């Protein structure tokens, strides 16, 4: 049995038009890898440390799937829209 994998993304958006293009592409790619959005923006309150306005958590069936999706050629192309439009901190984490 595989442990689930999660993308945990913290972001500040500086160009919402370009970032929207990334979101459109990434949504389709994540779906292709059976990823499910658990958190996608929304209201948040930061404690202890602050600095990111947006949080996204995506669940994959396995840690391997989460990494393969991120490293996929399609996703790497979609990331071009992130350049200059957002500052992000991305972790891919294995579930318990």
C-alpha cells in the first residue's frame, strides 16, 4: 500500500492575469495525475510566521504520483506562467 502524497504550496501573487493562465493549465495536469484539491486559496489566518497570502494543498494517491506530476513535462511548461507572476514555496510531502 502506498502512502498518499501532498503538494503544499504557499504563494504571493504579483500578476493575477499570468497566474490565472498557470492555474488553468495546472488544474488539467493535476487532474490527469488523479490529484484532488483539498485547499485552494480561501480565507486563512497565519500564526507564528506570516508572509504568504495563498495556500493550496493537493492530494495524490501516492507520494510517487505527486512527484511525477510536478516533474512532468506538461507541468514544467505550465510553471513558465509562474515566473514573474508569483513567489511560491512548494513542498511535496508523504502522508502518514
